[in-house]
C-alpha cells in the first residue's frame, strides 16, 4: 500500500538532554520557529528514512505527523525531539532598532557539563556598529556545573540595513582553579558561535518611487531621459537607487511571485492577489514555451498554499467572505471562481468546490438576468451613474465566460440580456470597460465595437501613452489601471488587426509606468487584472528572437545591460551611485526592454492629509515589572465619500517593545475591527470602514521587552486599502525610560 506522510515541527522550549556528539566549533545562525513541513512518500513498505539538519535553536521540537493512503487518514501521536548542547550561548537582541538608538546586548552562557570550565566570551567587532563593554573584567571567568552567566555590551549600530551581530563563547584551558576544582576543557563543543541579524532602520517614513519604461527599438535606437530628485526633507543616509532591466514585461512580477504588493494579506480577497497573478504568468510562460520546471514548481507551490488558505474563507454553500464569516460576498466569490477555474491547469482544485461556488452565484441571479449583490464592493470608487448591480453582473458574467460557459447557456443569455440594457449608459467608465470585455468574450462584436468606440472617445492620450480614468474629477490610480486593463483585454481577446495591436501597445506603455518596484500596482484588484491583461498582451506579441543593449547614462558614468533570447526573464539589477541628477537611457537592437529606476528613501511623516487623520496619545507606565506603553488612537476620515473601503491601521512598534497579548485580544473585539496581526515589528489592524467625520477610538498596550536608549519615534500609518493615496501618518514615542 502506497502512502504519504506529512510532518511539521514547532519549537516549544529549552530542555536538558545532551546530544551524543557535537562538532568542535558550532556556528549557529538559523533560528526558525517552525521546521520541515515536508510531504514524504513511503511506498508499500510504510517507512522512509529522511536525513535532515537540525536548526540551531536550543529547544525541544514537537511533531505533527499524519498519513494519507487509499485506506484513509491517520494521525500519529505527538513526539518530541530535543536539540541541545552541554555548553552554549544565548543572545538577547531586538527584532529591529532605528539608527541612533542603542541597547544592551546580553550574552548568556550556559554550562550543563558536570565540571567547571573557564569561559571566554567575545563579541566580534564590526564596522557596522560600536561596542562598549559593560561587564568589567568578567569576559573570561569561571563557570561551574549547571551555572549560567550573563555578560553585556552597549551596542550602537552605525549602518542601515541588516547588521549581523556575532558573539563567541569558548571553553579555554587555564591554570586557575574554579570552586577549588581544576578547570576542564570539553573534547567537543568547546566553542559556540551565535550570529543574529539586527535590522537597523532609518528614521521616519519609508518611500519608494519608481520610473518605468517599456522600450521596443525594432532596429532603431530609442532614448529616454529623466531627472531624479529627492525631497528637501529626505533623511540623511536613507537613500538608495537601483536600475533594473528585463527582456519581458512580466519578468519583474515573476521575480516577486510571493509579494507583488508591500501590503498585508490577511483577508480572503487579498490572499487571492497572491494567488491569481501566478496563474496568468504561468499561462503566458506556457504559451510562449518559456515555462521551466523550476518556475513551474515555484509558482505551483504558491498556488497550492494559496488555495489551501483560501478555503478558510469559504462557507458550506460555496460562497467566500472577506474574513471567513458572515454572508458570502458575490464579488469575492466570482473572483475566486474565475481564478481557481484557471488554476486547475496547474494544480489540483476540488471540482466540487468550484461547482458549489458556481451554483451559489447562479442563485443570486434575479428575474431581470442581473445578479443581486451580497457583501461590499472591492472599491467604492467603482460606483457611478449605473447601479452597482450592473457592474457586479458584468463581473460575474465575465467570470462565467472565462470559465468557458457558453453564451447560449440560459444563465448567460439572461445576464447578457440584462447587461445589454445598459450599453448606452456611459456615465461609469469602469462599467463600460468591463462590459466591453464581457461582450468580447461572448462573441458579440457589434456591442463590443459600440462600447470600444465610446471608450476611445474618452481615452486620455498623451504621446504614445493611452489610459482611462473613472471620471474627469475622480482620478483613482487603482481604478485607472483596472479600467485600462479591461480595455486591453477587450482589444486582444478577439481577432485583432495590426492597428488594434498598436493601440494596445499604447495602453501597455502606460500600464508599465504604473508598476511598483515588485511588479505589482497600487492595490489588489488592479494588480490582478493588469497582470492578466499584460500576460495576454505578452502572449500576442511574444517573439523568441531579438537582442538589445540597454545603456544607462548617469552623472558619474554609464551602466550597460544585454537582453537576449537566453536571458529575457533574468532580473538584472545594479546600484546607482547618484541619487539625484539627469539620467538617460538608450536601447539599441530588436528586442523589447523593460527598464525601471527605483528610488528608496525616508522622510519625516507629512502633516495630516485632507482625507485621513490619525492621532496618538502614548501613556508610559513603569509601575509594572515590565514597563508598558498604552497607545490611545483616534482615527477619522474626512473625504468626499460617505465612507471608506476597508482601512488598514499599521502600527510600527517602538524598538524593544512587543504588543501585550491581552491587549491584542481586546483590539480584535473592538468596533469595526475585523482582524489584528503582529508580524515583523508591526501590528496591523483591518477595519471594515471609516464613516465620514465619525472618529473611531482604539487602544493598544505595548510591553518593553528589551530596554533601548535614545528611543526614536515609530510611525503609525492609516490608509484605504483600495485607494492607498488616502492615507495619514503620525509619529509617536515615549520619554526615554530605558
């Protein structure tokens, strides 16, 4: 009987058993919280030997193991695996600090040998930080059986980025006696070296600014110029700039499949923004015969894990909701259905679950043929002259048509009949573009041409760039990307002329200017739809031949990149010496080149924006054994809409602080709060919405885990998830009590 065993391990704490053998010198750098997560095929024998290297944590790992076979499912009893050294070192270090802060680096040495040893503890010097000893002459001293000793230094980082801090503990020979006992030197494990990373951040708010070009020379040289500038209030030393070149407009997204957006992914629709781009990129690479086994494996792993996560947001009827509770959301269910239907080409998707979602959506169709809304819009700026019902119905109809449901199907006939009633209402550009795509998929060329003709009359054409906005007064970057992407899909999803292909290239040129550093766009839906459209365009224009040379002229010299058939998907990046000044690009050859110059720097948080505001009152309390800070927050929206979309409150923690667990639980139950996460030195709060001019009060308690001197302010950001330009930032700190 063939069977498969899946196993995961989680660290649960220190223990006291001694390993049989240790190397003479142990260098420990790998400290994960979970380990393994492997699926192992055991075959008919039912057993399999697997060799693994234990991580460097001194701890006890606890197994979670289950078995799947044709005869059913088996869950093994939990087992413990202890990882230990009789003599080892432990460092106390915060996750991150801000430049200018310093803290007490503590190194604790443990001796579980049954004899006394003479221990020498050394902190490695570095050009990235300065060290000041705080333990006098104790750095070489006795340590007897079952004793521990803590030694410390003041560490003051001087470099930004990830700084590695290394401390060595060594059992050395000595003529001195310890506790009337001659010291011994262990045969094995006499040296323990621990290296821990410390993230050193610049003060203020991180900003990323990108400049993008898609240049297709076709034999002649093409040139572009740009002038890089920094704001006057840029924080010294925080700036860096890079130039990157790819031979494929999807190469940047392929490079960052695990994170096209530097935004949280804690709800059902955001999770899909991680999953869906993989599908479109895989489809393109497959159609262009560029799909390698390595890329397929990487993308398929993301698809599999994303699919499993997505099922957390599904109810028993097949509907999906934002946080997995409450009524199903028609928008989200259609989005999941259209994505997972395509994902079937690459990974296993349970067809029963797809059928359940499809049935649930069909049940939402009313007598007119349109669909009834359940749940909220992704982005309330989709609203316009026609009702939300029409936009929603077009979105669901597009999903069904992408699933190859026939336009002659009764459900499709009804929905297309409903949508046709609104093809002359041009008050909502988003809906018009979506309808153009729907009728293209349905094969109704007459209606498609009617809609595209109107869209062409309202297009924003600037040189060789073409795009659209929702209205003349509403210039949402996210919606502009979506609208332009739907027009591109409509143009290329049917047979098209060279003239239409040239028109499409104008849209693509504009879309690529909107890409962020990671290959995504400003939010989730625009990223998904744009990458779907760019994948289709890339499939249409792909050519396996052609080479180009990209030359970047900067104030201090030039950089040269080669693009050829063998490296079209290779991400080529070089640091720029000059953060400001005039740059020019020259592309010679016959292959397209996607070029991006990306600037990263920090600035002080700007004054309150007009649409969002966040106030914070920190209250420091040192009366507890662990000092605490209570953050009292007031959030408010003052924009033109009656309410926002989903809002993110991102609280960067003060250096050396962690959130109080009970306070986190209280925050999860607060008014309008859907979810709270703690990750990488931030607490992220998801709020359903903010109503106009209605303040929302929240509080969060932080515990001081490691005292930090010269404590710098941390930044709290509040923004609309689907309209990230609606945002506010505010710094906060406490009087230095370290």
